[in-house]
C-alpha cells in the first residue's frame, strides 16, 4: 500500500517534470517544423520566392541589417517611442482613473466626454495627429499615449471605485483615513485591475506604434516595413514583422516575470487553490 | 451580510464616505450630543432628553442606550434591524452576542465598530460618542479580511503603520503578536499561503496590534471546520486571559457562546432586542462541553433563542 503510494508520488512527480520539459520541446518542435515547411514551400518553386522569402533568406537579411546597425536603430527608436507613449498614457490613465473614482462630481463631469472619446478607435486619430503635430516624434508619442490611456483609465477607475468594502472597513478600523486610505488601501486593492489594464495597454501601444510609424518616420520597425515595401524587399518586411512578434512576446513575458517576482500574491489565491502556481490566470484576464 | 438586498443600498458608512468625513478624534468630551449622521438622506434626531454623560454607568466601557438601527430598502421601506438596545459592558468582559440569523447582532457590532450609524439612541465608548471606525476598536471579520497584497507581518503592523510607528517597532510588535497567536514563523508569508484558521489568528493579531480598548469579533470562526474552530476557541480564551481585553463576540452558536463568554446576551429575532443577559460564573472554567452545568446553560439559552435544544 505505502510502497504503491510512494511509487505513485514518484511517477506523478517525474511525469510533471517530463511534461514541462516536454512542453518546451514540443514548442520548439512546432516552431522548427513551421520554419521547415515554410522553407520548403518557398524553395519549391510553387510560389515566387521574392513574394515569400525562405526563413533562411530572412535570417541572412536580418543578420545583414543587424551588422550595419540599421535594425538596432529601428528597434531602439520604436522602443523609445513606445516607452514614452506608454509611460505618459498609463500615468495619466492612472491619475484620472483614481481621481474619478474618488471624486463623484469629477466623474459626473468628465464621464460622458471620456466615454465618447473611448468609443473612437484610436487609429482613427492617426491622420489628425499628423495634421496637428506633423510626422515627428510628438505625434507618435501622443498617439501611443492616447491608445494606452483608455484601458489603464477604465480599469483603474473600476478598481479604485469598487474597493472591497471588507478591506476598507478593516483599514478604517485600523486607523486608515484620507491620503493613507488612498495610498495604503485603495491603490493596492485596485492593483489587480490596474495590472489587467496595463497589460491590455501593452498591446495597444504596439498597434499604435506601428500605425504611427507607417505614416512616416526616420527610423522604427513600422517604418522599416513600410520602406521595404516601397523598395520590394519582402525579406526586410518579414524581418520587421518577426521583430514585432518577438518584441510583443518579450514584453508580455517580462511583464509576467515582473509580476511573479514583485507581486507574488497576484493571481495566487485561485491558482493556489488548484494546487498549481501557474500564472495562466493572467491571460484570461480573470479580473 | 445576511440581507445583501437590504444592505447593498444603505449609505451609512460605506468605505468611501467615512474616510472623507471629518472623523473627530476622541476629544469631544462635554460636546453637545448631536445626531451622529443622517441615514438614507433623512436626518434622524437622536433621542434627546435628560441623558448626559455617565448617566448610565459611570464605569462602563461601552454604553448603549435605546439604541436602534433602521435599514432603508430601495423601495423606501424602513426595516428595524435592532431596537431598544440598552446595555453597558465593563472593561475586561468577554461578551457573546447570541441570536438567530438576521437578528441584528452583526448590526449592533457594526455600530460599535463605527461602520454603521445608529438611527436613534446613544452609543458610547469610554464616555465618547462613537462616530466612525477607529483603532481603539479592533475588528475581526467573519470573512477573511487580511490584505492579500501584504505579508502576514505587514498585515499585523498595518494599524501601527497608520499610526506612524517606526519600522523597527512595527516589526517587533508583529513578532510579539505572532508569538501570542501561536504562529511565530510565518511573518514573511502571504495570506494566500495560510489555512483558514491561520488567517483568522493573524486577523486577531492584526486587530490587537493597535492595543484597542475592545476587540470586536463577528462570527470569526463560523467558516472554519469544527476541529479548527474548537482549537481557535481555546486559543482565543488563552489570548483573552493574557491580554485581559474586552471582547464583544457575535455568534449564533450556543455552544461557542457558553464555552467562551463571561456574559451572554441573547437577542430576539428581528428587530433584535435583548431577551436574556446572563453572567456566567468564572469558576466554571474550563467549560467542558459534556458537563451538566454546560448542558443546563445550553438548554436555557436555546429556550431564550427559541430553538429548544436543537442547534
């Protein structure tokens, strides 16, 4: 009986380990087979290889672009814009979200306005932003900030408005009042919402980054794609696309790693109950 | 809690209101008694009259006089949760508020905590009107209320942080309180890593951290399994013996009330009124649940509640 249990425990353990390594290997296998299939299709002659360059060609082109420093410049310019826009947009969203949640009159005053603005897809503002601010950095950063602002604002607002009354009662009975209530209760209690909003905003930031760069820039990944189209370098277009894919993946990954490191409690209540500590709950936006 | 459809719309002291209201510090001695707060948009005058400070019982820690609380439903109906509560609690007592579900015992506790405003009557702590929540009344809730974003230690030290106590003294206090509740090595853990019983013990430590005059406990063990509950009851008695805190403990469990209390106050069904107020002999401790005296008290309290021996 006990021996059987030990064996069962042992196998369950190794199986899990095997599975997690297995999952990694399977993922790598999936990527590799996709690349091989693509390579075959591209070289088979069924499709014009200029239209669909093989992965090996794209890899060579990206090495070339990286060697003369061009790719890095595109990436760095894009990252800087995205960072500036993201920082401005999310700080403003956070401030207005908290202010509107705590000041009902301000909420009544601004809510219809913000809701109407929110209903306009931010991409629709691209032409206007260029008309007003030119094709320089300003218009790009403003557009990204604009797109980032709304998801952060609406989530912060909801989180700061719907503080669990149990927590606010507990805090009040422990002496929290005024700004202390805000800083030590309402904001941390709203963190799950704020995090969810910020994660959505990360996606919007990339969309608006590319959209604003497509309209013209000196450097930038979106600009790289646009220019490559005009000079028929489909391989360079693919370099840009893959870079964007990797950047988006990397941002999200770093975001989750940061959460796990600095906010270990986030999402843990549910996952712990299931006996796992995976952060998958994040993806479904459980909040 | 028991009637969410009633309580959801009451705007007495929801989290957002009292924190902005100018809660006076406890220095309003001799101040004229004014309506504590308007309820449901209507100002309800507190009962005036010849009542003045200390008229009830000069030595009492908590005084209630003709205390009532009325809920307003969304249709504008008035429903009295408690009525005519006149009661005084001395320092050091362990008072159990016992009554059937929905009898208003939690409402009474919430008024003492300052979460709800009385609709009529007087409610005082140490001679001062209770107007809002304050750290002189530590609260342990039925639902797990530890802040999930803070470690156990930070949760316990929360009240001290609000009071501006230095980090070093906060840490020392948290360590001491963790010892008191018998969980000396979990300070660095987060609430999600604790079992239900551990969470409630940490909640007790958190409520004790500000050295309150009274510990208010709202069915704190109701969500726990029977064995954990009994163990926590024993520990609570131990903590009470060591700190000599005044405890106001809400429960609907007759056995729990007899096991813990030095005084049991039985409330009738809604609107809650005091139907029985029994002081239990202190020499009758530890209270064995199988002893004839325990059973005799059980029968008496069961009759007072109106359940006749069934639990």
